[in-house]
C-alpha cells in the first residue's frame, strides 16, 4: 500500500500524508474503494463519480385517462395534444489526465551579460581623459619649444661630466625637459641626441640649462659652501664639475 501511495503522491506532486487524506475523502465521496482511488491517481487518471441512486418508486396503477369527448356529428374532431419532447441527454464529464511527473518551475530568460563591453568602455574613457588631461597639454605648441641639447663641451667640462656621473649627481638631478605636464614651463623639450647626463630622478632642480641661469661663481659656491648634500670633492674635481655645469646651457644658434 505504501508503494501505491508513494506513486500516487509523486504523480500528483504532493506529500504522501496529503495524498492519503485526499484519497480517503475521494473514496468516501465517490463510493469507490481507497485502493482504487490511489491506483487511478498513480496512473494519472481521474476518478469517476459514483452513479446517483435511482429514487424508489411505488407500484401504483396508472390513472385512467378520460376518454376523449366525441365531437358532434358534422364537426371536425379536436387534434390530440402533442407529446412532450424528451430532454436532451446531458454531456458526460470529460476525463482530465493528470501529469505523471512533478511540476516544473518556470524558466526565466533575460539578456546575456556582456562584462567585456563595460570594461572596454571604461578603459576608453580613461584613455581619453589621460590624453586630454596630461598628454596633450604637455606637447609643445611651437617648434622653438624643442631643442637639441648636444653641446660641444671643452676637455675640462668632459672631465666634469665624468665627475657628475661618478658622484651620483644624476640620481638627484635631471638634465632633460620631458614632454609631461610636470615639466611644462621649465624650458624647451630636450631631444634624444643630448650628450648631457640625463639622470633618472628629479629631487633637486633640473640642470639642463643651469649654465644659462647661474654664473660660474654661483655654481662653485653651491658646490663648496657645505650646504649641498654631496661628497667632499677635490679642487680639481670642483673645477671640472663647475665647467661642465657652466657649459650646460642652450646655445643661441641651435633651434
């Protein structure tokens, strides 16, 4: 019985206790047995209702119908009353087959996500903002804003360039005006044909045109007054380094 109840509950998609109570109530209402109701539900069929009992009749003698009145001679006879029409037969109830499996939940459909489109749009906006905010403002508008920095150094200045590199001056000063927003207004952009010591980090001032801003005495004073954070240099090294910095300037004939 439990197997039949299980199959009926599975076919109807309801718990077994609820299926059992429903089957017993249906059996009582339809006049069928509890097992027949479960068997019908397990097979996915509807249980037909029990036929209604015919009302009890008493044997009575049929009433005698009065004889039709005789029409007088010479007059036509009255037509006999028509028999009442039989009622149309009632339609039989349709049998609805129940699903044999559990009810399936509805499937929701939506537009597919496209995360790569969103990421590409964000990157495009970032690139445009970088070009408008940093790159384009740093580009020189006129040709005179770009200069060659190849300088014909003297022999003493070449020695000073070696001192500049060996003492680590390039780790604090640059000698290159770059096409970036931070260098706008410092001077013309330095081309790649320079023979200056470009440097790689700018902590102190840029020295690409220091000879055009400071005199030899001012440069020597900075190197020897003890305030500049450089290692002690000999007099010859100071002379060579001063010559290198004095000659590091833009030449008027270059464009």
